[in-house]
C-alpha cells in the first residue's frame, strides 16, 4: 500500500476491521468528522492521535504514514488500555528530546501512565534472572522511584536497568546507588559514575523465545 495516501490506508484498515467512522472515532477519542477529514487527506493525524489511531486500526504508525510498517491480524483495542511506543536504544535520545523517534511497534497496557512513558527492550544480563536480555520493560519518567524499584538510567551513552537505592544527600540533592542482580556487574553511585536517572520501570514483559 505504498502508493496509497495516508487517508486511503486509514479507510482500508477501517473497512477491513468492519468499523464505522463513529466507532473508530470513539476508540481514538476524536470526532467522526476528524476521521472523515483524515480519510479524505484534508488533515493529518499527529502525535497522540496518530498513536491511538494506529492502536485502533491494529497497525504500526509507520504503516499509516508511509505504508511500510507492520499490520497486525487484529486490532487489540480494549476499553481502559493505553498505547505505549516500543523504542530502540538508538531512538531513546530522540524520544527523551523532541519525541520524533520513528515508532514501529506499540504495546498496550492498563497502567495509568504519563504521555512520556515508553517501552524498551533489555540488551544486557545485569539484572538476570529478574530481568533477562530481550525482556521488554515499560518505563515512566514521571514516576519517582521508591527504594528497591527497577529504574532506567544513562551512564554516558549506555542505557542501564538497575535497582534503585537512595543514599545520602549531597549539595541539596539525594544521591543514589544502582545495583545489578548479576554480581558480575559493579555497584554504581550517582556521585561517582556520571549517572542520569531517566524513569521507573512499571511493567516487565517476557516473551517465549522461538
């Protein structure tokens, strides 16, 4: 469907799922007029509207934008569930900045999350067996961690999932340690190891390896 317009892709996906414009509008939380305008290419869905639209239509935002993203067999839209973008490590800086990362996959959760929440795939073994390589975690930068919570932090260019331990205050700021479950990884301290705390891990997802 690369040769189709964005509006045509929305129309075709809606029809394939046997949704009316009103039903789709209710799922995306916009008016049916907005759906009509999108399908006619009079206006474009952007930001959160694009994420919710892709969720309702069971496809990646990239599919709607340029016809190249994945299309799922059904639309996993359930009342009370929210969409969370799954981003790669290379997209993390973009997401934390202007949030213009190209999103290929969306997860769904019933958690109450901020608009800054995102999902990330673990790439190391520091938290094994609690968190394994290729597990997916959902992270919210707006949630303040409690002692013992798993958090995402940056150490220079490296993204780390570790256990959060608050420590003494220094120059008016609470310092913290980041501990790995795997004893082969060192204990890190915010005052010594140039750490930036990004957000709190709120959900873990483990997928069976084929």
